[in-house]
C-alpha cells in the first residue's frame, strides 16, 4: 500500500507491504453538514450557552480577540472576518478591537506571519499584535497554586473572545477552549506551573474530567473571564469541518465530542512499527511541535518496537529550554529523572520524548543534521522509505505495521491507554 505523508510544505512517499499492515489510522467517516466559513457562520448564529456575541458587547467597549500563532493550523483568516463583522454590527468600532496572538512560550512572529494568519482584510483594518508576557495583569492564583498573570491588553479589555482549533493534546486532553488564555496569553512561570501537572496519571490525551492540567487551565480562565469562545475542528487538509461558539466550556465540550467521533481510533493490537506524520506544515516546523505526533504514536507501538516520526523540523528544535535539555543530557533516561525533581517548561517535552524512548526506538525523518539527531538520542533519516526499510530489517519481515498520516490529530484508543 502506498502512502503520501505530509513533510513541511511537501510530502514523502511510503510503500508498505499489504501483509504487514494492521491498519491505517485516518479520520473516521462522519456525516458532515456545513463546512468552512458556512460552519463558522452557523456557530456564531447559534451559540451554545451564551447569547450571540452581538448581544454581549456594547458600543464603547473594547474587545480583545485571542487567536493562535503561526505554530497552529487554526484558519483565523476564515473566522475573524465573520466575527469582526458581527462586532461592528453591534456598534463596536474597529479601533476598539485588538487581535492578540497567544504565543504562550513560542517565539515572536514577523509582520508577514501575522498578516498571513488573519488575512489582508483584517490585518489592514484591525490592530493585530503578539501577546507580550512582559506586561501582564496579576489576578492571583488558582486553587492548585498556578499564578494567573495575563497579557495586559487582554486583561484590561472590556470583553474577551477566544479562538482555537480542537485536537487531542497529550496532557491537557484537548486543545481549544480556555487554552487561548492559559497558556496562550500567560507568563512563562504560569505556564510552567500549570504544565508541571503533566506528570500526573490523569493528564492524558482525550481526557477532560479529572484532568488536572485542563481543570487548572479552566479555573484560570474563569478568574480572567471569557465572554465568548469560537472553536473549530479541522480535517486532514486543514479545512473547517465543524465549528462551535458560545460558552468557554460548554461549546468546547461539544467540539470535543465531535472530534472524538472524527479522530478517535480504536485499535485491536499494537504494532511492531508505527509510522507517524505530524501532517506537514505548520505542525512540523520544529521538533517541539512534531513531538505531539510521537506522543500519539506511543499508544500504538509494542514495547521494543520502532516509531518512525516524520516531520520537517526545518526550524530546528524550536524552544530554548527544550534544546538545552535535549542537547546537554548524558542520556535519555536522565531527562525523566530530572523532570521529577526539576520541572521546567520546555524540558517537559524533552522528558516526554525520553519516556517514549523507554519502550521504543524512534527514527526521525527530518531536515535536521544527522549527527545532531543522534546527539539527541534519535536515529536520523532523510526519507521515510529508507527509515521504514531499516525498521523492517531490524524487526524482521513479519513485522506488524500501523500508519498514522495525521498523528497530531488521530488518537489510538485501546484498553492499554484508555
């Protein structure tokens, strides 16, 4: 069977013998209604748990719209024009609207990146800025002790609207919802404290209730106050197939239920070899982001097997602390020991990779230098077919195989991880 796997803005080809292939984890077939902008319009017109945004805001009020940065596939350019138009119709003037990119711990963006994200129309008419975590308003602490320090332009707005796409998140359960606030427009210290809960057993992909990371995120967002939320679910081509709007939690939960129907994949057995792609740009810009696909694949591989992780990583590792942990540790296991006594944001992803390496070998198909890849405890390849052939030679001709073309989205479900 032949596969075309996303790799940056291009693709890579893979051929897997039919007799070795257990399954391909593609999205489930779900009956679809409206898609694209039409789905967003319907969601805005039929919010869940709140009035329409035009009935919430009042003339003279300032509105901060928090949206995703360049590392996320959220099509802000399809959502924002519809949202802004409804605000304008409600009497909000353009000068009182600010689009804030929730960077979290990510790098600042260029003006051209901002413009690409929101589209020409919005960028030319509405103020668009990166969140500045050096200028924040302090709200106090959550019940778990997480500081709630929010970017000032968001904190001081009369109204806050959050945008996001919903997909599985390896320790917050799902993306979207209140994650626009925490970590989106929070300080590094706040994010670090919240993410330190990732080591708890209930902090796993696909879980919301009882998940300490998600509960802490939503408590922080309630302290700040979110007036309206717009979330979308994307297909494998990054097109909107479902949209929800309204209450920060109620609308988000409905979106998560749709995601489960689309991307939750039950497997009957784990495989010797799992080939997983993050799905191409922008999700595989760096290893920091590509790691999400690896974390999904760990639920599908046998102990002692091989995960072939496909991601361009053309921008390198993608985060300073992550790079420090990956490049300075004497071995992979030491990162697991370190995270237990010295939690650091960025280091948490290094530890997550190390935890996968406890049970499986990881072949990385990327644009990174081969010697550098070996230095960070992974096995380097430049093309997926060569990596697959090497894995088959290692395991043997009878190796079982699972292919995950959209690893950042699809979640393998079995009695072993659910």
